[in-house]
C-alpha cells in the first residue's frame, strides 16, 4: 500500500475551507443541468475548478502547464483528490472545457 503524504499546508487549508463551504456539492448541482446523458464521464467540476485554482496560485497561464504541474506534484494531486495511481486531467480536457464555456 502506498502511503499518503501530508500535502502542502496552503492547499490543505484551501481544501478545508472549500469542504466546509460545500463547494463541490454546490458546483455539482450548478453544473448538473449541463451534463449530457450517455457518453464518457466528464471531469468533476470540483477538479476542474481545483486545476484553475492551481493555475492561479502557481502562476501558470496555460492548460498544458496546469496539467503538467498537477500530474507532477503529489501535494497538488492530493488537493485534486487524485491518488498516485490515478491519472489527472490532461490539458486537452481543460482546453475543451474553457472553449465550450466561452473563455477563449
């Protein structure tokens, strides 16, 4: 079994604040009407926003940079709720989401 690290203090605190505020359930409810029935499951809204937070706080201005940093850092994987064996979202998914939400 792989041991879980302690994470990064800033992201641990941010996760606690978001959890206490019900951020993920709020996003899930807000985004639910926009989900398509069938097809492959999308990136959970909380993970998508988490990656955007990472981009902001880490000073990353590209989806490719955010995806690489998220995959490379154990602390950021923990922040996103991904284990060491799970794949983090790729930059193409982030680009697709931003383009479909008019942020290009």
